C-alpha cells in the first residue's frame, strides 16, 4: 500500500514537472513569436538607431525654435520701443513743421533723420534673418541698398536754401526788425530737434542765421 502511495506521489510530481515545463515552453514560444512579428535583430537595431536619430533631430529643432523665438522677441521689443519714441517725436515735430520760417527747417532735418532710420531698420532686419536662418536674400539686399542710398538731404537743402534767400531779401529796409523774430524761431526749432535727437547738418543750419 505504501509503495502504491509513493508511486502515485512520484507520478504526480513527474506530471507537475512535465506540465510546468510544457507551460514554460509554450510561453517561451509565444514570446519568440512576438519578437518575430516585431522583426529580426538587425531590423530592431535599425529601428533603435532611427529612433535615436529622430530624438536628436527633435532636440536640435527645439533649440533652433527657441533661438528664433528669443531673437524675434528681442527684435520686437526694440522695434516697439523705437516705434513708441518715434510716435512722440512725430507729434512734436509735425506741429513744429507748420511754424512760419522754421517749419521747413524742422521738416528737412526730421525727414533726413527718418530716411536714415529706415536704412537702419532694413539693416537690422537683414542681420536678424542671417543670424536666425543663416541665409540672405539677394533681392532684399538690393532693396536695402536702394533705401540706404537715397540721400534725401541733397534734395531738401537746395529747396530750403532758395526759400531762405527769398526770406532774407524780404527782410530788408523797414522789415529788418523781423530778423530778430526769425532768429528766435530757429533757435526754438534747434532746441526741439536736439531734444528728440535729430541731428542738424552744418549746411542746413548755415541758412538760418539772420544777424
């Protein structure tokens, strides 16, 4: 009886081992089948390399985008500050340009300065493009040269000179006392232009002396 019990127990153990081994073999076979569906080892290595390259490229793109955002934010800040200042200057000098005698003087000085500032704006824009994208557009460069090459002062000074010669001629004889008032008007115009940082060329200023 004891022998039968021992034999039965041994059989159970053997069956359990065989069953466990079969289950383990089945699970191993299933996993191998899953790996086969994914691909071969070479294919998996290729996929891993491609994934690594994509992550690296994504990091580079993120850095480039951050650089662009930072550069544009700084450019926008400068332009908005400049626009705000120029708006206030425009209001002050526009009114002064309607003053008798000194009005054309203010207009010539401000117009010349505005043309110079337009040139500087185009230069900053092209420089920003080169810094952010490492590119430059030949057409834009030609446009910038056209803007910067426009010497507006050469056209305005002869017109102002002609007007001042006529004014001087009219302030002779009994009207000579008007020269003091004219000098005062131009002195106020100079003060205004200096306040707003508008340079006055020596040639333009030379035609404003009446004494």
